[in-house]
C-alpha cells in the first residue's frame, strides 16, 4: 500500500528537558539544546515525551516547551508533542492546547497504569484523534504501559484520517512488516538500537533518545537508507552502537542522556526530577566504560568527557508538582 506524505520528519529526537540543579526547567539551556539537535540534523523534535520527563512536568511547562521548540525550530524541524495522559479527557485538553501553541503533530502514548482493554485503547485513540486537526503518531510501548496495541486494533485505527503513524518500541519485527503490508501507516522505530533494522524493512525513520547527544549520525544513516546505501547506513549504525548502549542500557535514557550531555559540557546540570535520580556510582561507571568505546562521532570525544557524579546524584523536587494524573 502507498504511504501518505510524511508530516513528521525522519530523524525525530525525543528531547530531554534541561533543568537547573534544583529541578526547575532551564529555559535558556532548553533553547540552546533544541537548536543544537536541529543543527545536527534532526528534522523533527518531540517535546514532553517520556525522555522529556512528561510525567513530572506541569501542563504549563508542557505548553511552553511546544512554544519554545516552535520558536527555536523556525521551520527547520517539525515539533511533535508527546506525553498526553492516561486520562482521555486530560489528554484531549493537552493536545488541543498544544495545537494552539504551535505543535505540528501529536504522539499519543498508550494509557499507562490503568491497563485498558483493546476496546478502551480504540476509544482513547479515536477520541483524541477526533479532537484535533494535527497528524497523529500512535506510541506503542508496552514495557512502560503494560498494554500493547494489538495488530487488529492498529488495523482499525489506521482508518482514521488523522492517524498516520506508529512509533514502535516493542521490537516485534514480524508485526512491523504485517502493519506495513496491510495499512498505509508510517512506521517509526522507538528503540535506538533497532533504528536501522526497522528502516531496513520499511520504517520511515526513528524517534530516538541518543540523538540528543549525536543527531548527525542518525541523519547520515537515514540519508544513506533513502539512497539505498546499506553499507554507509550500517557504518553509522556500528559507530553509534557503544553510544546507544551507554544511553539506553544501564539507567533510564533520560538519566543517562543528561549525565552524558553534562559531562560533555552541553547542558549546565544533569538533574532529573524525582522519582528519577541520577546514576549511582556503579551505574555511572558502566556508562563511562561504554562511552570510552565511542569513536568517530563529532562532539562525542571520550577524552573531553568530564563526568560529575555529585551533580547528577539524587533527584529534584520542583516547586510546583506535575499535573499528569
């Protein structure tokens, strides 16, 4: 089946939200980071996703992140708002306000914790998609939500005019092929280690965490896939492999990405909000061991890495609690 035009981009980075040492959003650092990621080759940025610590952001912070990303991108990249809520009404309200704030698309995560049935998922996704004119990415990540979006549900959702894509973070490659064969949905890899394997069977691109640190190799990988150069794409995949392990293996990706970005001098603090905490000593050591294996990636020189485990330790309690239920 023929796929629709892609309104999201191909190299989408799930942005971290830089914070001060006391856990407040560092807005100047956020602007600088967004510009850096886009300048590195991202043509889409996801704000307020899992990596952006959506669960501990206030609604006002989420909407301001959309506005800031829209301003900084200045047409260079699409701005996708993630997160949503496990309460359908709250999610609708957030996405409608995000559309007014300038979002170019929305990514709807499967409701977490309350574990709805497939009928509940169908209703949740449809009602949100009905409530906005923005293109929709379905975010399938059962490892966090406890519920997969089953193939039959995806097939029914694919008929909605606003639902154009799936972000896959469950690694079922046979289902990827099945969905691509039976629908015209765009597919995005939601697992950094599987970006190239997913694209090799037809995915349109990726939504990744490691791109916060190195967007350029992903840009090169996607461009190589687009021109049919598997050897060049594989070379970028292999170059990224130890960095992906450093970011995605030992602690939550948000924590590792901030720890590495701070160690490279690219954000002022590695702080995350509780219940996330910085890496423990042994976890930090593992991240640093992986990072020491990285070669040939501009801006990621292990010799210039200056980790500060004390700055990363613990987590912050912000002045205003988040509003995600």
